[in-house]
C-alpha cells in the first residue's frame, strides 16, 4: 500500500526549474534510496515532501494527509508535516540544548506531550541510539557521529510514518560514517518507511528496496539495487556511477 504519493511535482527557484514533474510512490515499509549528482534536486524533493519548500504545482499525500500545492492551506501543511520526520546533513541540533532535550523538544512543543512522558521517550530513544550515558551532554561535547545519532533519535522519537534522510553521513569524518549507517540499518530492519538521499553505494545496495536516480529535476530511472547499480539503462546513471563507485 502506498504511504507516500507524489504527483506531478514542480519546483523552481527564480527561473531555474529544480523539480520538473516528479511522480513517485513509496509503499509502507519500503526503503528508497535516492541517488543523483549534486544539484539534481534531491534535497529539494525531500524538502517539498514536508513543505519545507513550497512547490508551485503538484500533489503530496502521506498516510491520510494530502496537500495540493495550488491550494496549500496551513492546516493541511501542518498535518502533512506530522507524517514525516527529517534527518539533516548537518544534524541541525539545538546547540544550547542537551542531547536529551534535543530529542524531547519536539515531543513537548509539537506533540504536546508532558515533560515527564517526553523524558521517558527521550531516554528510551537515547538508549536505542547507543547514547544513554550522554543525555546531559551538549552537542559541542559530542562527535559528529554522536550528534547525527541524536539527530536520528530525534526523528525516531517523533514516530512519524515516513522518515526522510538528506545525506545523513556526508558531513562526517570517514571513520564516523559506519556508526550512523549501522543505526540506519537497524531502522531499516524494523521496516520503517524511509527515503534516504546518500552517496553510500554499499549501504544502498544492502538496504534499499528500490533505488531512484535523479538528474535535472527528473527521475531518470529506478529499480532494485541490482537493476540500477549493476545494469543501469541510462547513460546519465552510468556516468554518475562511474564517479561514485
Ligand atoms: P541536490 O540536493 O541534488 O544537490 P538541491 O535540491 O539542493 O540539489 O538543489 C537543486 C538546485 O536548486 C541547485 O541548482 C540549487 O542551487 C538550487 N537551489 C536549491 N535550494 C535553493 C534555494 N533555496 N534558492 C535558490 N536555489 C536553490
Ligand atoms: Mg542535497
């Protein structure tokens, strides 16, 4: 069953077309990896799914929430946003909040949870990301890998139906990439529905149910990891893979 449906999505910045009619369905429990060269529109696609960017045209449905870009109403956008959680390339943690508070903030503010319940969820999540003992640490006291595990923990705590990851490991030192990918593999095994923009090809091969290749604001081709990585049909996909493999 489709959890996410995108129909005919268009987004421009000034006169630059960045998303040029994207259609995409993601099933419940499916793990989709998005590949594509820099500037192909991958981040913009993720950001349009929860209206961090406002598309000019198109329809986004996640679970029972639905927004048509042409008539986007604030209330519908808020409902849509609650269906997704976002993991950013640069972690986007609150620097003046502890690890625990970074996770509980959205639970109390957005979900209206009591401080006590939020702390309980927060501590549980900290322990599942392997940072139970760092609850009171400031982000500046954590390694990049640990900060991103907090970023992922924050997304997990929201317990939204769809998780969006925008190059979650590309800001990390190479030796820290592994711990973040391992955590994402745990989420994948739990069959969380995920869209992951990444250049980590071995991760994509192991975890993705489907790989989508984007270029110039369009989905150029998609298929299983074997289809896209081992037998790419489009010359642009082949050229990209030569660069990253
Ligand atoms: P990717 O994530 O695939 O590298 P992006 O979605 O970030 O690509 O960007 C696609 C294009 O849109 C790029 O040319 C980028 O410069 C442009 N772009 C992205 N965000 C903005 C913005 N807020 N304002 C103007 N141009 C933008
Ligand atoms: Mg990007």
